[in-house]
């Protein structure tokens, strides 16, 4: 069942509880018609755990792959500076080792 269908069923059930005798299948059909042009997805409130060492290795692999793909030194520098800037905004220590800095 889609998230939109789940939402319509939940709304229909709540309305049916408030208005006894309401035809739930008619209500769901009306909701489906009204909601058809909308994309609905359930919000996610997940928390991402900071894993400094793991993130550092992933970033290093990313930069090495970019180097292997033949990016120019200027492009690699832009990536490194962006990573430093963003990790600084998040209050995290630098995630690029000296070896990778030399790329």
C-alpha cells in the first residue's frame, strides 16, 4: 500500500469515528480524487550519527576516486576546500589527512 493510500485510510477512519454511519469507501474515493495530483511521502526524522573516522575514510576515498578520474588540481582543491568549510560549519574537526591534502 502506498503512503498516500495509508494517509487516506487514516483520515477516513478518523472521520468515520467522528461521524457514525459515514460510508468509508465513498469517503476514500473522494479523498483519492482530491489528492490525485499530489505526491505524498511520510516525513523522516532519523538522526545521523557522526562517525568521524568512518567519514574521514569515505571522504578520502571520494577524493582519490576524483583524482583517478582525472580531475584537475584546481577541481580537487575546490572539493577539499568545500569539505573543510562544510565540516567546519558542522563543528567537526578537519576530515582530510595530510596524505590526501597532497593530491
